[in-house]
């Protein structure tokens, strides 16, 4: 069994080779706002890596008669991937990739012995770097076109040496071109590769890959695309990912907030650059609070939120904080004498990362790093500045126990116990720990329609309850 972890550098090298520069794969900051919550490995990258290891030790040239792959689960950059190979008699094999306790891809291949591989129809350089197209559903439904076939043999040989040594350059170029088709051309910017089914044929209709969308299932955002190229033809399926979830602007939220109802609070919102933290920061500022938000990676998002607040009459600023750092003394220096009266803790990792029926100790530890250790480290340091009021959001998942969220709910349960411990040991401290329903954020976007609450009225209700609970007696 082979193992590896794909890195951001691996992704950039593959993007150059394939021409698929979709931000989901190469931009960690942009990808964190996708429904996967992180940078995702190109499906074709993982497929070709699996084929490369399958060919290890082989010296004869082969030609694929068929390559059929499904990608049931994305592989996140940095996650460990395991490779399993099953041989089914002569010239048929199955390659499975597993990650995080579940299957990431299944590839069935059939092949035959072949002579020296052809490089006809291939352009030798790298594809031009192009921005992924932003297409409407109507444009996707009627899309068709052609793509030139590229393969830089030297670069491909560094990434996939066994593949380049055994397989026709033309077949490699054709498989590579499918990721550029999906990630850049159609569906483009919001794409997610779902499956590939290619077979060899004797027809040579031109020197490019032709594609045409044959069906768009709007219920699930699933595009079926026929493809044909010199010597191979077949079909691709790709999902259209939902857009990231924008939160309401300050001007809209001010309609629901009394201008002075949070006046007097110096509110530090950990994780206030997006999601529930962003909404809470805007509501607090609209109600007269002096707000500072923190960010770890999303500086641009934080500046956007601060700019929105300040341009609408609020008071806000932003600071960089990594709650996973065991030492938070830099937080105190960043506050520069500004002592928060209220802490709102929204730091989190991607919550929908579990596997149904599988409990991962590693994933549970990751959640605890955010919800237990990161939280208490922040609280301990801010208590030196006189902090006595803490808002710690919990979740109704504790009541519902979704089968694929065991690690998340266990960590949040431990967080609730920690909050009770804080209150019991600190009689002068107010710790508010509501179990929140599912709300519309980047964390909860889905390919399927799942009911999510508007976060603004829900959070405003809880911000007011926390205000009242923390008011001087």
C-alpha cells in the first residue's frame, strides 16, 4: 500500500502541467470558502498519481482501452491518501484511493500492449494560464467547444515518471485535458469533477478534444459532458458548486438594531472575518459596540468587514490571531492597551469533515485544538485584562448526533463542559453557551437543498440575551 500527502507546491506543479488553475485547487484562501472548507487536490492529479504507482516496475508500453473513474469524496491538500490496487485477471485492474477513512476515488482500467506511444496532435508547451469561466446554468446547458491537447514531457516525467515511460503521450494529454475542461472551461469556476469514462477508438476526428454538454440536471447541478479526441472518446460528469455564502451588509442589519443597545461593549470577535462571527460583529457595531475582529488567513475578508462597519458609522478594527498557537501573548500586544469587555469566540475548522460511522481520533483532536485549547488559551490571557464576559457558540448537533459529525459534536460537548467549569470556578464571569441551529454560512453550503436559518435574526436574539446576562447586577 502506498501513502502520500499532496502539498500546495504539488498542486501548483500540476496546475502548470494541466492548465487547470481553478482556485479550489491552488488558492488556499479562496478554497476555504468553498463547500469543502479547504484547498482540494485535482481529481485527475490523484488519478494520474494512482496510475503512475500502478505502473511502477513496468517497462513495456501499454495503451488504455478504457479508464473509468468516480470521485465520491474530495482529497484535501495535506490529508494522507492511501493507494490500493486490485488486479482482475489479465489486463484489468482497479485502483482505489482512500482518505480520512473513506474512498476518495475508484478507477477501473483495461489496457493492451502497445508500440511506441504517439505524440501526434500534441502541443509541447504548457497550456496558457486562464481564469476559470463564470458561466450561468443556461450557458453551461448549451456549452460546446474544443480544447488543444498539451503535454510537456519533461515536466510530466518529473511528476509521473512511470506513466510517461509506459503510456502514450497522446492518452496522457487527453486525460490531462479533461481537468482543464472541467476546471476552466465548463462548468468552470464553480466546478467539481465527479466522474470520467474514456474508451479508446479508431476514429480520429480532428486534432483537438471536442466537448458538448448533453444534459444538465438542475436539481443537483450535475452536468453531463460528451468528449471526443484522437483515439479516445467518452463522457465526463461534473457538479456545479454553490457560490460562497455572503452575509448581509451593515446597512441592511442596522434596520434591526437599536443604535445604542450594545454601547459600552468592547467586543473582541474571534473569527469575525466571515460567517457567524462576521454577522455578530456587524450587529454589535450597529448597536454601538467598539468591535475588533480577528482573522487567521482571511485578511482581505477582515478588511472588507471592517470597511463595511466603519463606512456605516460603526467602530471596528482587525488583528491577526492564530488560535492554534499555544502562546497568545502576541494577542495582548496586538490589542495595544484595548481591553475587551466581551469575548465572542467563533474560531473553527471545517465542520463537515467526518465520515459516516467512523470516529477519527485525529479529527477529534483537531476540533479540540479549536474548541478547547485555543479557546481556553485566549480566555486565560484576556482575563489578565479584566475580561469577564464570554460568548461560546455550541450546536444542536449535540442533540441530533449526525452520523458523520461524531468528532465535531464530541469536541463541542467538551467545550460546553469547559464553559460550565469556567463559570463554576469564576463566580464573577458570565459564560453564555447557546446551542445554535444550522445557519447559512460558508460552512453549511451544500449541493443539496438543506434548510438553514438566516443568521442575522438568530444571532441578534442571542447577542441580546448575552448582553442582558452580562449586564451589571
